[in-house]
């Protein structure tokens, strides 16, 4: 069987990093190929070479057996190769419709054919099973809906090879099911699909074969149905990983650290109440749009409440901006690391330390650089951040290592209350285990953690209790004693059915 695309002996280096070392990679029409590896293994670099973002230092690309060279993304797209990047490639200040057709607008004569563009956009969103207002600015959409815009943008092209880099990282179970239906349909039409994900259960659901990279080298290839998660993990990390999740050594005490009472606010949060105890991991579950992130933003002052109150250690607080929350020991890790958590042109050291400069300041506001380096070095080691040095620009790190830099900065503030919004999004299985260990260790030491995650196994493995939200309200607070994913989904789906019945009446 002749591969549709074959990459031969691909090598690529960046300053201080040998990203790829003589890597071979093939994809076939009508197949879903999984490309796996830890953060920094070279997956994204290899795909950016395939899609014309980078040129290889060595090696060649064959298209249906013939040598090709892609000098730009447009070159690759003209051949039929499209990529959905892990980090969104969208313009937040323009409309959804403009983003979909930016640089490839449809024309009728010398004028833009908005009618045809709208029809195509509505058709593709219908195919994806989502309802997104075409005139809305992309920056106003949730991360999940931005992900669907990226997918729609790729599918609007005449695609032969579709690269999906972490396409489900911001999607709910319901949206993932629909996406997998789309992938299977595209596969049946003869498309070649490259699926990159750290969620091994999804990889085993949707792929036909799996290629594993480690430290910039190809480790091997397996047929999905003939392999196991344990075997893949061992190929990825070079050792056996017996358990994906950490277990708690201590339990929270009854002292309430954070109380949210009848909280309401934009865009649709209504009468939200819950408590967070000292040393507790309180999971927050719900579908995309349930209001979990918005609740967190109201707590830290990034959004302003219209009702209710927030009490910390028995005293009511009114934060007007996140900096005030940080000063009181309440720290939030955003789900959107690229736009809201990192300064990409600054170094790893500067990003980790920027929230603790007051602690590093000495006489005449000078910085104790040795202390700064010691703290940053400690978090680079604890979080296993893959970087040639702490002076590396964050932009040059992989997505997962960027996420670990954000976590390091949050931990450096030594918070009393830590709000983690999708903390393991885009992180590989080995790094995820390390992050889980850090979360449980912090809780065991008395830090109170509000954990927002779309991965129910993560919620169930780490949480002492689970707040279930739906449409801006708390539907239930469940003790995590033999709690199951099905029980959480029943709470959510029961409300959805009630809404449907009332709308039909």
C-alpha cells in the first residue's frame, strides 16, 4: 500500500534544541493515524514541517510517491493538507464568518459573495452539530466553540490530509462523540487523518495505527487494535507507568476557607453557592457553557458579580481585579494559556517569577536574581519542564511545557486557594501524572483547590466532592464516595431533559 504522504529522514533543530532526528512518518488514505509522544517529543514540529510552517534541515517529503516542497501553509493547503493547530490560529477581534474565509474569500465578480459564504458556514456548522452565531466576534466565544471554528475552517478546504493537534482538549464528551462521527465519515470518504492527543482512551477509539516519538526520534509503530495503553505509555516515556492518577494521603478538615453564597453575574451565572474547605479538592463538573469558568472569574474579580457574596476565612471580600485576589492568596490558572496566562516573548524564568516580584525585591526595589533563579529552577525541576534553560523564550516551548510554566507561576505565589481551570489540558500522560501528584501534595499540605476539568476521570480521581453545574446554576454537590461518571452525567442530562420538556410544552 503506497502512502499518500511519506516523510523521510526528517531532522530539525532550533536554538538549543534538536527537535527531530531523522524521523520517518507515513500516512495512508482512508486511515486515522495516531501520532503520540510526550510534550517536546517533536510531534508538533513534525506536523508544522508537513504543513509548510517550517522547512526541514534534512530529509524529504513524498506526495503519492513524488517529491514535494512546501514553503508555506498555502502551498500545503493547495496540495490538500490542512492542520488544526493545538494553539488556535484565529483573529479574536473579527467575526466567526470572517475567520472562516480569511484569505480565501468567495467572490461573485469583483464583490464578495457573503450569501455563499454564509451558506457554506451554516452547512459546515450543521455538519459539526454546533450552533455558532456567524456575526459574533471569535474572542467572545468559549474555548470549546473556538475549537469548533478551527475545525470548521479546516473542513471548508478541499482536504486530503487533515492534521488534528489535540482537537478534543476543550470539548465535552457530547461534542467529542460528534467529532468522532465526523472523523469516521471523513475516513470513509478516503481522507487521511493524523490524530495527535494525550488522551489515550480517545486514541484507541478513533485510530487505525499509532506512531510514537520520543526525544525527537521515531520509537516505533503499532496497529491500534493489537496494542494496549500500557504498551503505548512505555514507548512514550521509556518506562512503565502503573497509575495515571495520584491518591490522597490526607483528608480536608472542616474549616471553611472559601464560601460562595448566592453568587450571580455575567454572562448567565445565577444563585451559585458552595463551600471549599481547608485542604479540600473540590471538583467542578459540567458541560461546556455550564458556567464553571465564569464562576471562577467572578470569584477572582475578573468579572463583577451582580448579586451574592464571597467570603474568605470568615471575611467578605469584594475583588475588583485578579491582582487583589492574588494578594489574598486566591490564585486562578486560566484554561487559555496562550492569550491569558503567558507572555510568550519573555523567558521561562520571567514568566514563573512575574507574580512574586514583590517577594524578590530588596533594597531600592532591586531584584534578588539568585533567589529568583533558585525558585524558578525548583519549579522547572518539580514540573519536569523541558527547556534548554530558564532563559529560553516561552514561545519556543511545546504547548504542554508552556502549561507547566503557568502552573509553576501559580505555585510560586504560595496560594491558600488555588483555582485550576483545565490544568492538564494539552499535557502528556507522564506530565499529567506529575501535575496530579503536585495537586494532591498541595491539598495534603492544606491548600484548598477548586478543580475545573472536562475530564470526568480526572475529577473523580482527585476530588473530595464534586459541584455539578448546568446553565449557570449548581445542580448538585456530590460526595465523592464511589461516585461514577454515569451518576454525574445523570444529574446533567436529567436537567437537559427537563428543559426540553418545558420548551415543548
